C-alpha cells in the first residue's frame, strides 16, 4: 500500500512593531506624536526626527523615558523629559568705569596713588534717548517723566549733565526732541516730546535707526554713558528709514500680497511665538539674505514683483519676518556700540503673542521698570562694593628686587566726592586690620567709606594690602577718589634709572608697580554682586646719580659756557640736517657737551645693555651717561643704539640734566597718555622744545639732525644769529641756504667759537661770534680719561 502525504500551504506571518515618540505634556502640543510603524524584530530603532533634539520654550530637553533601545523587540513609546529653565539672571558682564593713577617717586621715594570711581578721565555727561512706539500709553509716559524728574533732582548741585532725546515712530521715525539738557527749565519741552501723538503703521526698525543715529552724533559723551530706551508692543511689519515692505504671496480665499500684522498667522497658522527665537532669527536671516530686495516696494506703493506662490508658507521671509529681524539686528548693533539698551514691552489693544514674546526676547527675559533704568543711570556701584588693593613688590627692569610700603598715616590719606574733600579719621581697627580709617561720617556714627589696612596680609590675601569699603552708593554724577601714599623701601645705590614712569598704567610696563593688583568687587542697586573689576597698574621710576667708584658727586652738568662744536659732518663733506639721528649719536652729543668735571666724575666704559659692547664706538658715551643716570634702555635689556631717537626720548634726556618740575595742564594735546608726558611738559615749560604749527608735539616722531641740534642749542642757551657768524667758519654744501629755520643752529653745532651775548632792540638775546676755534679732539680726550681710569680707550667717531 502506498501512502501519499497531502500538504497544505500556510502563509507565514512576520510580527511587526511600532515606535512612538510623544512630548509628554498635557493640555498643550509641543510636537505631534511621531510614529514609526512596520518595524521588524531586531531592526535598529529609528531616531526622533532624524536625530534632532526636541525643543520647548522655557524648558530644556533631558532625554527620553524609557531610554531608547538600540533595536526593536516590541512596541515602544518614548516620552520626552523636560526640565524647566531657571529664570534669567541679571547681566553681570559689567565694565565699571574706574581708573588708577600714581605720581612719580619724589626725593623721599614716595608716590601718591589715586583710585577713582568713575574714572578720573571720564566726563560726567550722559545721553538718554527714548524710542517710543506711537501708541505709548499715558501710564508709560507718566513713568518716564517721573524717572526724568528724579534724575534731574539727583544731578542738581553736581558737575554732571544729562541730555535727553526723543524719537517717536509710526511708519517712519520722528526725531521729536534732539538731545536737550535735562533741567527744570527744559522739562516742559521734554514732557511735550514724550506726549507727542501720531498714528498709522508701526516701524520699529526705523525707530531704532533714528535713536542710534541721535546717540552716534554726540561724540562728546563716552559710549558707556549713552542709554537707549525702546518702548514698543513689538507689532511691526515695516522696515528701513523710509517704510518698506515685502510683496509676499499668501493664500486667504485668494492670492494676496498686502503687508500687515495678520501676515504672521497667515504664514505660521497661529499667533504664537517661535519655540526658539535664536533658531528662528537664523532661519530668517538666511531667507532675507537670499531674497535681497527683489520683492520689496515702498509701503503704500505698487507691487512690481511678489514672492512665488510655490511653498509660500516656508520658502520666503515676509514683511513681519524681515521687520523683526532688522529690529533685532539694529538693537544688537546699538549694544555692540557700547550703549546701554533697554527694551520695555508696551501694552497693546491687539493680542499678538509673537510680538510680546519678541520684546521679551530683546530684554533677555527681564522685566525692566523705569525705576530700574533710573537706578542704572544714577548708580555706578552701590553700598557693599569694595576694593582690595595689594601694595607693590617684585623685580624692577634691571632685575633688582623692590618693595613698597603703604604709608600708614591719616595725614597721607584723603577722599574726594565731587569737589568735597574728606580727611581720614583714625578709628578702632575693624575686621582684624592693623589700622582703620573712616571718611565722611554719617548720622548713625558710622562712615561712608572705610579703609582697613593689613600690614602682614590676611588668610585670603597673604601680602600687605588694604580693603576700601564703600558703605554708600557711588553715583555716575560725581567722582569718588581715594588718594594714599606708598614708599619705596629699598632703592638702589648704583647710578642709573630704575623703572619707567607710566602714570595710569596705559603703557603696560612690567616693573616698579606701585601696587601688585587692585580689584573692585561691585554691587548693583539690587544688591547683586558682580564680577571683579581690575584696575590698571601704574609704574614709577627714579634715577640714582652716583659715580661707580663710590661716594656722592655733583649731578651731571652740561657745559653752557664754552661753545665747542659737537657735530662733525660725514665723510662726503655733508652735514645732512634733514637726516634722522640715532640714539647712539645723541648719546655722543650729550657726552661731548658734559663739563670736563662731570665727564671725569661719571666716566665709565661698562653697561648692562645686551646690545652695547666694549668695542662699539659709542660704548663710552652710552656707558658714561647711563652711569650718570641720564640714559636708560628698554624693558628687554637693550639700548637699541642704531634706532632713530624720538622727540619724546630726546626731550627726556635733555630734562634729566636739570631739576625741573611742572604742575600745570598738558602743553600739547597729544601727550596725555604718553609715558614721557611729564618730561615733555617740563622741557616745553623750560623752553627746550616747541610743538608744531597745529599745536601738537608728535612725541613718537623720529627727530631729525636739524631738530636735534636746535633742541640742544636751546638747552645750552646757545643763541646763534645768522647775521653775526664768521666767514672762516666751517660751511656745508647742504646748509648754505640762510633762509632755512635751522641754518644758524647747524653752524652753531659744527663750529667751535668765541662769542659774546647781546640784546636786540626787541629784547631778544643773541650771540656775536668773535673767533673760530679748533674742534676738540674727542678721541684724544677719551684716551686721557681711559688712561686716568686704567681702562682701554675707545675712539669716538663722527
């Protein structure tokens, strides 16, 4: 028997699964559920939105629950997890106006140091510009005027000024009030400008452009003292100074291109704000850049070309998009200019959440009141701020250790608030201090300012320092200046100049700091402590005028009696009055012009400069004048003998031969921040140097040979007159033109001569030459000095 199997085909069913991503938020849709179906067992789990991270305004995405499996093994639902973001904190990226200056060391090696809040250099003038939406409410206007009235009262009896400007915008910006000084007399005009009424359209971009332009035009006020207050409901759909819109194609029963606030809901399907304004602005920026001005037309004009209808909701920026983007961009430009900006959200009769949210985005989520703004304008720092100032020590520019001590005496301390000066009062030591001083007592028997001095440091600051405690608000309307003294305890005894003087620390020198550091810890008017603010570090200098052999000698002196020639021409017979002159050549000139007694006393053939060796022709001149304390080099240890000398360097050398002081205003407008400021003022006051016709000194210009000899002649009180020279003098083919300003001075510098002085009818003193003398043999004289000092002579060349 044969058995035959009968087979029936049964279709095999493969199990499939689904993966769902959901937002996990009730009563609101953050994103639609994303469902992936028909996934077989073991297939990789598809990522949410191709790997994108979900976003939710005001929250941070922290992951999925449960954690997403690598492969699919069953139906799975993954729920987004959110963590609410903390409320924005105040912007603490402060830059508090401050300065620190020091006088150069006096004969007792003391320097007076001044800390100033605001900076002593800063004029106490402020600009406040209001940029107001046309529909600004009467309530907001009242708040603005109340703020201005308070500020007006605060600047009374001070040297401070505030100027107020008002821009009111509708479809265009109207500069209703140009910058006008805030005072009682002008308050009526300011009030009228704040209440100015117009209607029709809203162009926030134009308003900000006009406000920025008003602030830009006042170049007399520092940027950090300029304030722009932008008040708007944010409902904008025009842009540019002349109202411009985009012809954006959209569907609403039919195709349309008109611009208005409803364009937002037409494009986005609702009136909600974007989930993330930063991402939205980046997208709009790309669209605006791609579109250019192709689809634009003047508001109220005729459309010439509109955006294509295809992908109309996603491919193009419409008028609201561009208006908001340009408003944001201009607001950022105002902040980048250093101006203080405030975005105040105004109420509106219409409800457009996107507009309100945009204003909140500009203000970084902070609700700003006019009282807050008034405080920002008034307060520099509030009570509770303090300065820690560490007294200077370290290594000077010649490698020597130095140390300053705080002069712990009440008589050496003063504090000024505006024009009022407070003397220090010695009070019981506070907070473990060595000594404490109070300034400006208050009704409760405390002090407005207290200085606690710590001679041996503290656990927090190991070295000698003081803490300046500020117990009252410091306003932007009066300088508060603490002045104290430091004393160098270990000056050097070897001749030379130590350190470089920089009164305000602007040159960045790295030796002989009066203070190792000084830091302000500020507190604002809300009691919020900001980051430390670093003061600049002034440096000082001093000169020791002693001979290497030991023992005090007279300061180096120039020979003002004998009129020896001190310039020798070049081998080709020229003198090159308009050529530059090097530092080595100038050293040689002054070396030759020393009295013989000074040259003997300070004679030296060694120095510490890395680029001046014993075999160099200029070594003796540089070594001798360095030993006399007249010359110094650079911080890197070089002298740079072949570098061209500047007008500032030349003036400094000339002044160091004399005991000069000058306490007045700067004599030239371009030296206030220069390291040689004091030397230049002293040289100018003494008549050694002059400026240019435009009044400037140009301290960093290289000096010419003609300028050099003219300055030397003035320093030595040599007064040649071209009509009273002698025929047998040395003459130069490139100095034959007697009409040049330097003709007689070049002849004076290159001819040794006898003379007598006389005075003209106009009272001007001048020389009459009587005899030409042979030029001194400088190499032979150097040989004599070398022999006398048991050293190898080195010739001085031309």
